[in-house]
C-alpha cells in the first residue's frame, strides 16, 4: 500500500482544489521520495498538516490553530472565505499487503467493515469540515465514525500522532516528552495501536455496560417491591379464580341436581293432582247421581201428610175417648153418690175401684204401647247409628293402614316402634269398643290420641309430614265422630233398657190391676141384685159402646201407623244405605280434596322453592338455561355440597375483591422486570465478554509490543551509529511499580470478589456496585497489558560518556530522534511517512547521511519530505514547489525529477 494521490480543497491556504500525485513502486523495489519545497510562508507545511488532519488529528495545537474552523480558508483581500475544508488521501491497495489474514472475523466466517475495506484495491480517506462546526469522515465516500478511520489506519500501520507525519519541532520535542508520552509513541511504533484502540473501545463499552447495569439494577430495585406486591395479588387472584372455578362447578352440580329434583317433584305433584282431580270429578259425578236417587227415593209430601193425618186422627180419637171416659167417670160418680146415699158403700167403693182400675189399665196400656213404639224407633235409630259407627270404623281402619304406610317411610329405625305402637292402639280401640262402655272408650281414645301423637313425632321430619298431619286430623275427626255416635248409642241403649224395664213394670202392674179388676167385677156381679143400675147401665153401656168403638178406631189407626212404620222401615233402610254410600263417597271426595289440597300445597311449595332457587341461581351469576337444559351426571350429597359451597364463599370473602386490572399491571410490570433482568444478564454476559476481550487484547499487545520493541531497539542502535559514526544508544522499558500495580490489582480483585458474592444477595446496594465497577475500570485503564510506565532513551555519542539525552546538544538530540524514527520505520514501516523539515537543524554531512537512510528505507515505505535541504531534494523522484501570490492562496508546481535526470 502506498499514497497514490492527495487532494486538498479549502484547507488553510489551499483555497482551490489541488491534487498531488505520488509515485508508485520504482523498479518494483522502492516506493520513492517526494519532496515539497518552497519559500517560507508559502504554505508547504500545510501539506503535512492536511495529511495529519485527514488521518484524524484532533489537537488544534498540533495543527497550529485555536478553533476547529481555523483549518478552513479564512479569505484574503481578493478572495472570500470558504465554507468548508476537505482533504482526501487516495491509498493504493492493489498489492493486498494489508489484507487481513487469520483474523477472528475470518475464522468465524464473518468479516468486519474495516476488514472488507482493507480488501478494496483503492482506499479513499476523506475528512470534511464545515464552518458551522459539523464535520464528516468518509472512507470510499461512505460516512463513517472517527473510530472507524482510526482502526483502519491502525490496521494499516499509520501512526496518527507519531511517525506517520513528523512535523517541525516534533523531532526534538519527542525527546523532551515524558516517559508515558513516549509509551504512546511506541504503541504506534510497535503496531499495537489498533489493539490499543480496540482495548479503549472495549473499556468504553465496559464502562457503558457498567453504567447501564447500574441503571438497570436501580430500576430493578425500584420495580421489585411493586412486583412482589403485584405477584402476591396475582397469586390471590389466581387462587380466587381457582376457588371461583371450583365454586362454579360445584354450584352447577348442586343446582342442577336440586333444581331437577325439585322440578321432577313439582311435575310429579302436578301430574298426581291432575289424575286426582279426574278421579274426584268422577266421584263427584257419581255423588250427584246418588243424591239425585236419594232425592227421588225420599218420602214425598203426600206420604208424610198421610202419616201426619193418622197421627192427628189418633190424637183426636184419643181425646174423644178421654171425653167419654170422663163421662163414664161422671156416671160412675153419680152412681157412687147414689149408692152412698142408699148406704151401699161397698158397691160404691167397688164401682169406683173398678172405674179406677179400668182407667189405670187403659193408661198403663197406652204407656206400654207408647214404649213399644219408642223401642221400635230406638231400634231403627240404633241400627242407623251402628251403620254409621261401622262406616267410621272402616274409615279409621283405612286411615290406620295409610298411617302405617306413611310411617313405613319414616325410616327403618322407627318403623318397628311405629308399627308396634299402631298395633297396640288398634287392639286397644277394638277392646274398648267390645266393652260398649262409654267411659272405657273415652279413656282408650284419649290414650290412642297420645299414642298417635307419638307415632307422628316418630314420623316427623320425613317428607310425608303433610300426609301424616292430614291423617292425624282425619283420625281425630273420625274418632270424635265415632265417640259421639258411641255416646248416642249408649244413650239409646240406656233409654231402651229403661223403657224395657218400665215396660216390664207396667205389664206387671197391668196384670195386678187386671187381677184386682176381675176380683172387683166378681164382687160387683155378686152384689148386682142389690144394685139398681138400670139407668146407669144403659147410659154406661152407651158410653162403653162409644168408647169401644173409639178404641177400635184407635187400634185401627195404630195398626195403620205401625204398618206405615214397618213399610217405611225398609224404605228408611234403603235410604240409609244410600245415605251411607253418599257419605262414604263424600268422605272419599273429601279425602281426595284433602289429598288434592296437599298435592297443590306441595306443588306450590316446590314451585316457590324453584322460584327462590332460580333467583338464587341468578344471584350467583350462573346460567339458568344451562342448569335447566343439563342434568348432573354425578350424584352429590346436597347438605355436604351446600356446606362446601358456603366454605368456598367464605374463602372468597377472605381473599377479598381484587381489581382485574392488577393482572394487566402485573403482566406489564413482570414483562418490564423480566426485560430488565434479561438486560442484566445480557450486560453481565457482555461485561464478561468485554473483560475477556480486554484480557486477550492485553496478551496480544504485550506479545507484539515485546517483539517489535526488541527489533526497534536493535535498529535504533544501528541507525544511531550510522548517523553519529559510532557511539552507542538504546531504548529501555520503564516498568510500572510492582508494588503499586499489585496494590491496585488486589483492590480490584477484592472488589470483584465482593461484587460476585454480593450479586448473589437479593437486595444489592447500587452504590457498592457502582463503587466496585469504578475501581475495576480504574485499574484496567491505569494499568496496560505491557506493564510499562514509559520508555527511557539512552544515547552516548562517540567520544562522550553521557547517557541522558537531556545533556545532548541540539544537533545531537535531532540526530538521536531521527535515528529512533528511522529505526521505527525500518522495524514497522508505515505505508507512507511525511517529514516536515525534520532536517532543518542538520548540517550538510548529516543531511547527506539522513538522505541516504531515507533512500534506503524507501523500499519499505513512501516518503513525502517537506524540506529546504538539497540532499533530500536530490534523492526525490518528484518535486513539488509551493508558491503564494498576493491573493494569499498557495499554488502548486510539480517536477518529475526522474524524467529530468533521464533528459540530462
């Protein structure tokens, strides 16, 4: 590689565009020497400054300026100032000498942009600055960063600050620099500058990574407490969600079962109600027919009127007979008075007694007849009451059967007790009825009521409670009715017993009276001749005839009444049977009505329960349609399920309400936290990678520096002897204090260990992290890979015993510096070197020696020499002359000396 062309426009005194062409290889060996000459003030040194500026020089002092726009043509009397300055270096790279070989990029199968540029046949480095301060760096007309330019130059062995462009005063100034500044010079001289740049970039990136890591850690410390709080809330929300899901599933199973069971029972009750109503309607129709038949079979008004007329006629005839008896009594009284007046007291008494006996017999016979009639009526009433009692007994027996059936559903543990109790009650009732004693029956009924209450208590809490209550009510009602009937039967039986006894007594009394009457009549007949009763007998016979006639009528009427009663008895029996059937049917209808009411009540209760259940389902935000349309596949214990539902609801109450937006906030915070956490991992990984890179660069720098430094040291001694015709010189490494370096390294290592340990802690102090990172960076920046504190130069000219370069004369110092520069060029040549009047302080002999050295070194590098020295001009292949006219603009003239030599 060599400098093929230099273009300058607007830079300092070069207002117009000027192009300097430089020779390539000469005889395929030498790269040639180009000399730039001109009077003082013509601007020839600006050519060197332009090259230095294009190579990235940032020091305005080095460029002999104070402001960045001082490098732009500032104008003159005849030409105005320009708005920009631009310098371009055209490097020929056809020899591929700088192509990267064995680089990491190549080994990895990828190449950096710089490596790609180094493979271009021509590399154009351009720097442009505008008066507003904006500047640009370009490589092959592509904008790049200054760092990119520096790396490319470093890889191409360009020394930006040292030997690529050596200006006026820099030769002697180099010897006056500090040990550390000389180290920077040797970094370029040994070719490790590119690695130093990379190391500095890695350090900058490392610092940036530390700073970013600190910021990320600070953000993580800020976010982490909120994330923990949100995590707890999300966990509670997740737990709440799980509980809600479990609750919803359990509620669905529970409500499906409860609703469908209730609905089935509701439909069943409705179906039973409909069927019962049909049966009830049929029985009502039958009852209507029976009532109609009863109405038709009942005694009509005419029969009743006939019976009433007979009773009325009987009463009338009895009254007429009583009147006739009174008349007879009067006759007897008159007869008695007549007998008494005649002194016939015995006959009077007998006659009076006969009358009394006849009257008593007639009265008692009437009473017996009446008792017979009453007993017949009582028999009919007793028969009817017995039929009613038997009907009630059948009903009670039926209810007892129903009670047994209902109690059978009350549970196996109480069934034996209930059955045994009912059997005892039934036996007690039968035994009591057999006594026909009212008091015994009442006592038995009271006990049975108590026992039935016990049965109901045993059966309570079961689903047939309503039926048991109805049966209890019917049993109580029928038992009361039966008790009343038994009381009536008992009263009738008592009355019949009394009437029978009375009838017996009356018949005995009538018998005695009839015996006495026969005796009286016999006595009267014995004394009849003494009794003058013709008129009396006639009158009496007439009355007796009337009385007998009336008695005959009465007897006939009684016979008719008895016949009527007998004819009506069968009718009454049929009617009673009909009434019994009507009552039984009515009772069945009543039973059906009761059952219907119970069914209706149960249906209404289940309907109400279903309504409440549906409201409860809606309140729990469940799908009523889904519950109605789907039956539960699994049987659940309702009480257990209800308890579990209550427990889950209490859990939800304990968990409390959580804003659903918490999840979104948690996800956002978690995403940000994870991103930052990943950033810390990436940054830590990047830090480790950068530290590894720095370590590897340190190893490369140390190895290459040591190798190149050894060569430079040897060449320095060689060229010093050439320039001084003897003497001795060397360069010495000045190492950094081992104690200081070890101290800093211990601090850095300790801090790094503490950092690793503390990074394991949950809460990491951000100030401590920052402190440790800063110490680490300080150590890496302070201590380079070579371990050098600087470079010491020792030079002893011939015949002298001095070592310190500070004791050398000005000419000696210049020659020493030139020897060192030539040694560096020889060991690590740059593609080209610009020397700006470095030979100004040399005499003719030394100038000749320097010119010869440059000529010898031109086979390794290309020289551009700004000089006044004729020796240097004679060695040049091309000579550029710089002049400046009155307009203050530098003008360029060129002469190709090789052609001139050929012509001569």
